[in-house]
């Protein structure tokens, strides 16, 4: 018998640490090569870590929730004589069936006879629902009740698109849901005592005897149920650092314009009915993406970057578009991008948007997916917002926000008519882009939404 120790590998792009989100094995479990042993969260994504060894799990050396440096031992394996370890990986790769795996380990789809620990997350009731394990995991992560999903797959199977549609529909109303009345009509909550003059809240006052008849003091060990502390780490930590860096480095200027998007809505309706788009989800975001790519070609500076060097600064003008799409995921905000989006036709761009959105919401976007972006779109309209002042993604000079599309009274040829109206807003790095350029760019995006025929060259 021999013991092998597995250390946390660098799962790609020079990351230095990761959080152990959950263990999928326990001491005594039998594992095979490529069996998932734990789920880790890096600053970029959620990754399932496969086993490099076959044998029996000896000891778990890191606790769930702990942030571990690369190279730190995390687990031991007990092996029979003659079994050999597999080379450790260096970068992650995505696999559609089993989630993210590491290069050199295969797909991780082989069967396993080991004992599984109960899942850390509560499993919703879905008795009688036909869905593959990855689909069930996606539904659990997004908080979707599979029993409430209308299946469209063969033999009544719930597909990924079904789960995503259910999640997106729920997100539109999440902020306006009416809370239910509780059974308790009245409740007494201990009010915090005012701090004595000269003492800030949270600073202990000198001890004094309680006056006669006063209520007993709250024990110091009692938890404070009025507040909650959430550790900032992983994707949330990386996103926060990036936003602070951008906000305090690039001088932001935001402009916006209201747009009659009625013809965009008509085009979306026609595309949905077209056989060429039968297997692709079509939304106004597709037209927005095409509009941004088209407008970038007319105003290249919005796609440029400010590069600070030792001998001064340069502006890097990029003649390609790696189109970033800001995605709100269960683990925080990420911005994966579509590489060379300028080369994609309408249908291919729609497919790329579908893949990007699905991968992001599953938490499977790789570091490479999120690097090299040149300009970003954030679709705040899905949350019912009209407009906003978005912060530029680091390494870029522009970001465009698309507001909700709703019917409003609009003056057409001197008459007030109901039209589908949205607001397009854009934030720009004023070091790179002048006022006339940013205004012209947003005007071009708005023009395409008003008349999508401009996309036909």
C-alpha cells in the first residue's frame, strides 16, 4: 500500500488561490481517475476538480469554505502497490456533459462505484421529472423548481433551454414579488441601546448596575440577527477589485438616448418564426449585439484601450471585436466575451450568445472566456431597469447598457402612438474617447435599433 498526496493545482491563467466550495468524497470512498473529488471556486469561475489518482480516499486536508493557495495539499489517497499517479493538470477545459474538467483528465463521464456524500445544497422535490444530472444541478444552482418547468425535450425531458427560460422569466419579477403575510401579527424586537455621549456605536460603555425593575441585559454571546456578514472572496472579490480599479482609474462619462425599438421587436418576432433560427433562442439582445459591432466599425476608438507604459501612455486601437456580455450568475458578476464577433453572421452570433449565457449561468466560464474583451454590453432590461451608468470593464474603453423594452406613448408623424421604447446608455473612458465620438457611437447603436435594415450591407 502507498499514500499519494494531491496538492491544489494551478487551474489556469496563473491563478494563485481557490476556495474549496464542497467535497464530493469522504475518507474511505473508492475513486477512479477523473472522478470529481471537489468543487472549487477561483477568481474567475466554478470548477469541478477531478481525481488524478485511483484508490481510496485517505484524509481531507482542507475544509469546505477555506481559501487555499496553489500547491497546498488538499487530499490523500491510499493506493494498492503498482498503481501510478496521473500527471497533474495545468488548465481547465469545459465538457458539456460533466461540467468543467482539467486538461489531461478526459471528460470525467465514466461511472463510479464510490460512496457519495449528501449534497451540501438542499435538493428540491422533482419526483417524476425527466432530467439529466447536469440539468438538475443547473436547476438547483439557479433556484429553479423542475416540477414547475415545462419540458420541450424528447419524451418529455427537461432541457437546459427549458431551465434557462424558467430562470429568466422568474428574474424579471424577482424585484417586485409581494412577500406573503406571516402568521405572527406583532413581534417585539430588542432595540439596540443608544451609545453614551462620546462613545461610538460598537464601543463598550463602562459597566453600571442596572436600575431596579429593568429588563435583563441581552447576553453578549447571543447572535445579532439584524445583520449578516458575508465573506468577500472568489468571483465576487475579483469583480469588486476590478470595478474599483476601473472606477478610480478611468474617467467615466455616460451618455444615453431613448429609442423607438418597435422595428427591432418586429424583426425578433420574424426571426423566431424563421426555420433558420428554429434551434436558436432569439431576443432583442441579438440585435443589440449586432448594432454595437456595426457601430464599432464606424467609431473604432470606442473599441480601443488605454495602455500605460514605462515611457508614457499609448492608445491601442483594436480592429476586431471580442464582445463581452455582462452576466449575473449565482456566484457573482462575470463578463465572458465572444471572440472575433465581427466575423459572425446573425445566426452564428445568436448561437454564440446562447452558449455564452448558458455557460456563464452554470458557473463554467473559463478564465480564457473572460479575457481579451474589447467592449461590453450589459442588459439591465431583464431586471426591469430603464437605464443606468455602468462601470467600464478593465482593459476596455466602453460599455453599453440596454434598458427594458416597454410600450410607451411616442410621437410619430405628429401623432401619439403606442411604441416599443428602450433606452441605450453608454459609459466611456474620456482619456480615449471624446464627446463627439461617444455621442456618434450611441446614436449609431440607437439608429440600428430603430431601423435594423441598416445591418444589411
